[in-house]
């Protein structure tokens, strides 16, 4: 049997039981009484017999109906219950309400705008990855400093500088099987033996040690690239000057 009025609202006796706080079999009883009072011909046009699967996976009877059936039942209950049923009907009607041509166009425009934003983000990420991967070996030192400074800025400022720089050195030592502290100490000792000034000796950093070994340069470049990816760095956002290594 089809419903007398099809308003787009679709409810079941289970929905009414939940709204009014009654046992489902009591709502089923109320519906049967309504069908009897309306007469079988009209009643069965409004309330359609159906079934559902309960929590024990057993098929159980229920009724389905539209707005007319829900309103018919609401009249049986108290004012607060009627209010709840009516509010539920309004919610269902708003879901099923067809959009106007203007609303459809606005939705399409919004979708295009969101799509454009997503494409822009993807393109920026691709450009960023290309910038990271195209790090120039000849200018590795300046570029490494620029990336580390950018990471520091993203983390919150200068207080993170030593932490990030040490992380890069630790990764280099692990990958390159070396000890930068020992190499730096040896470099300082050699300079002292050659009579270099204390100022000149103190200016030599771990980056200078790395610069002496092509293998370490290659490993360090890889480490810096990995850090840029790890911290999701946007190189275009941070155009920073070189900071002296430590």
C-alpha cells in the first residue's frame, strides 16, 4: 500500500517510540487503533506495514508513514510529545527540501573554490619539494643554514636553533659513521700547532669539518633535506639570511 500523501518525510514506528519514550509495541498498538478508527481503507493508506531486523537479527513488524501519519499519531499524545514529533518532521523536511537554482549555483561555486584551494595547496607542496630536492651541492652550506633557520622559525624562534642544529649533526654522525667533536678537536689542534691565533681557531666550526670531506657533505645534504620534509617546511615562506654555524 502506498501512502495517501508523499511529503518526502519518511518515518517509522521505531522513530516515534524513540521520540515519545514509549515501548515499540505500545506505539504499534497506537497505530493499529488509529487504523481502526480511521477505517481500514484510509488507515492503510497512511500507515504501511513493514519489517525491521532487531538486535538479535530477527525480523520484527513495524509501520512506515509520512508526515500525515506522524501528525496523526502526534495528536494522540501530550503537548510536549506533539512538539517533539513536529520538530522531527521539520528536520526531515529541511533535509528533503529541494534546493533553488540559486542555492545549487552557490553550492557549485563553493565546490569550485574548495577544489581550487586544494589544487593550490598541492602545487605549493610540489614546488616546495622540488626546492628541497634541488639543493645545490656548490652552495650546500648556505642552503643548509637557510633551511635550519626556517625550521627554527617554524618551531618558535632562536631558542630551538642549537637543538635543530645538533639534530642535524647527530643524524650526520649516525649516517656517516663519524664523530664531529673529535674531528673538530683535531682540526683545532693542527691549527694551534701551525701557530694560528685563538680567534681563528675558535671560528672553525663543525660545518668547516664537514666541508673538508665530500662524503660528509653528501650525507649532510641528505640529512638537511630529510629535516625539511620532517618539519613540513615551506621554503617560500622563509627567506632567511645565513646564520653562522656552531
